[in-house]
C-alpha cells in the first residue's frame, strides 16, 4: 500500500502530460467582509470559475521542470569553483575555494568540514592525486549524505483518513504547497479535504478555498481568530464520516522563536491525534532562500510537532540548495518535495541523484 501511495504522489507531482493547468491565487487584496465568530463551516466545493479581484494569474504548465533547469545559482557556484581548481595543482587555495563554495551554498561549516577533511587526508597519503579525483570524491561524499532517507509520502491508513499537517513560518509558501498537493492527489483519484487551520492570517482561509475550488476538494474552515486545533479536528472527523481519504491541514505560520506559539502547534498535533484519522505526515515547509535560518526553523518545528519531512520551496534561482544537506545530516529529516516555480506541476518529489548531478555536471 505504501509503495503504491508513493508512486501516486511522484506521478502526480513530477510526471509530464498530466494535463493539469491551474490559475493560482497567491493573495488577494480585495476588501472581503471579515468572518464573524461562528461554528466551523464545512463546504464541498466544485471545480468552477472563481471571481477574485486582483488575482495573480500564474502561467499554465503541464510539464514538470527539473532541478537542473531551475537551480541555476547553486549550480553556478559549484561550476565556477570546479573550473578554478582544475586549472592548477592541489594546494591550500583548492581547499579554501571548495570550503567557501560549500558555505555559500548553505551546507554549513560542520558538514563542510566533515566532507573536506577526508579528502585532505586522501591527498596527503596519495590516494587522490588530481583535482578531478578530488571533485569525484566530494561528489561521492555528498551523495552518501542523502542516500538512506525515506522520501515517501505516506498514504497508507486503512479505514480512516490519512492526515498530512503542514507547518512553517509565514511567507514560505505553505498554503500554496497544500493547494498543489491537493490538485495532484485529486487528479490521481484520491478524495481530499482541506482544513483551514490558519485562522489568524488575513485571507488565509480564502486563499485555501480557492485551491479547493480549483481541485474539487472538500473544505472546512472556522471563525477568524478561532482555535486552529478545533478546525483540524473537525476536518478530520468530517472526512471520516464521508469516507474521504486524505486531509490536508493548514496551520498558522508562526515564528519559531515564539515559545507560546509553538505550544499552540503542539496542541494542534495532540488534538489531531485524537480524531478519527491517522497523522502519518507532518511536513515542514521551508523557503530555500532562508539558508541556515531554515535549519533553525527545522529544529524548533521538529521538537514541537514531530516533523516527518521537509518541503523546500523556492529552490529555483536560489543559491541556498545546500540546506538540503544540512537538514538531513544534522536533524535526520528527509526532504520529500521541492518547489521549482509557481505552477502546480512545479512541486516535485525530491530526487537526490538528480539534485547532485545538477551540481556536479
């Protein structure tokens, strides 16, 4: 069951020719009436045009991009360093240049040292003799850092809804990520319900509802400023009653250094576990451009909500792709999805081999 679910996700998110074309509403500045305090409202929305003033129209796409196409700045860092060190013998400047490159890519000083120290020793004892051999050994070392992680998205609950919770700070693309996943899963025949647990950010529920309308998913929201945990709980209960297979739960975007707000996320997780579903994924959404700050976010969120995987957004055009290595090495949390653009098919399953090849070739 697990292997089948994983394949569905990869096909939906990464394969070409799916025929998915979506108008994405990233934000709306329209003056909508504010939601008044009321019980949780549940709606099942159908695919139909949605009139939203000042909507941002995203270019349509049906073919998923590759990391090689999108991660240009990270690739340029490595290409420039490799070209430089190939033009001379291995010396102190070689190691300085490689270390600087790893740090600029946000791999982190600890991991950079662990990667380069064995190479220095190998050059000293004669095992590595040329710059090309050093580069190949570095590639092997980086590949080994990503070799053992389970990157599957679990959709294996039987007889009760699967629940995927999404956590992360404001502005990282959390709500948009949920919408893209809902679209991909619905296209594969999975029934989906979205629970708008971010009750504090202005227009968060409205943004998620637009995605629900586009994908044909069920949708549950609560009162503005209401209890996020209750919205998630009611969404799971509703899905269980209606036989819906997958619940995608949005949560408030909280700064990781606010302990009281992290406690709120812990409550969301506790309450979700009490509902009639299985919380089999807690996905932390991180903006790749935040670099090492993303690692700090991952530590705090993992402690609060038992994070099972990372969604790394905005990897396209970013020089921060090395954060993949830092997160997986220091925290043991696998990167499961990466965002390479704005359309629905730009959210793809993370392939370590493709990622490393993009850096070295």
